[in-house]
C-alpha cells in the first residue's frame, strides 16, 4: 500500500475510534465535567475529611462553595491508616436544566461521576459513569410537616440549632422502604437557623422539593412547601434564611 494510503487508513481508524468512544461514553458535557472537578477538589480541601459522610456534608453544605451536585452513593473504604490508599468513595449526580443560548437550544442533562479520596486529597476521578438505576428515592416523607409543626410549637423561647435538629429527628417517622430497591428512602438534608428568637428550618429533597418552617419570636409558626418559581425566575435555595424572610409577618 502506498504511504498516502496508509496515512488515510490510520486517520480513518482514529476517527472511528473517537466516534465509538464518545458515542458510548456515559452522559455528560464539558460543563458537568467542570462542575464535578470543582466539587471533587473543593470537598477534599485541607483538612481532608476523615469519613465518607463528612465529604457528603461538605458537598451538600449550601453555605459552602462546593455545591453543584448531589451525592447519591458514598462508602468508607478503610480506616485511612495508609495515607496513600483511598479511604472514601463517592458518586456525584449533576442535573443541569436545559436552556436557550446563542448557539441554540441546550437540552437538559444528568451526569454521574465516581471519585475517591485518600488522606491527602483526591486520588481518583472524577470519572463519568452511567448513573446507577437502583438509587433509593430522595424525597420528603409523609409526617415531616407534622413533625415541623410539633417541634416548632414545643421549642423553648431560647434554643440552639443542635437542639432543634435533635427534636426534629426524634419526631420524624421511619423512612419508607422503596419497593424497587428494597432500601429505605434517602433522608432530605436538614438546615436550621436560630437568631434573635427566630427559628427557621428546611428539609431539602432536591429537584424543587423543599419543606420550610419558621417560628418567629412573636410565636407565629408557618410550615409549607416552597412554591415553584415564577416564570423567568430561578429556584430559591432550600435554606432557612429564605422562609425567615418570605414568611416574616408584617409589623
């Protein structure tokens, strides 16, 4: 075969391989890749968390800067005695809504990433993977509204965020078991703010499911699900500062 023919054949092989790779690669975009990398490096900043659950807390902390996705799986891999070996592994799911841009319509995308950490920091990933099909549902179970009302009504005038969380967890019903996976639901994330006699609590189940509760210093209590955003407006964060502002009664 002539040299130019060999070069053309190699080019075709490379192109075919690239098409096959990107055609079978798990869903995701450059934007979800960048978001996953930011989260991975951010949650492994010094001091590096000691357990997988502590990595999750960093990832889901609305007041931090590591957000951008939801941890749907996490495992402790060892005691971390060997600083070089991974001791925690997470699977992060990133949901990006579709939008219109100057380049045309961008469809929504859901991408999942696996990453691992040792005592020094990020040691593997984040790598795109197919999102697990058997992830337990994340939602707000029946009974959470009643627990919010009961706890808010029974709080002493002076309380702390830890006392509020403890009272809530004591009142919550057991998590339902998902029929498909046989696993309990994943509990929504709880956030509490206590300031000047006002108490705000939220339960965040992602994807627009947010239960809000407040008890103001004057005794007024409100509990409701956060309404969907009005057209043209972004979804409000599921943090206590929102209901403490939007539910505040007029003076």
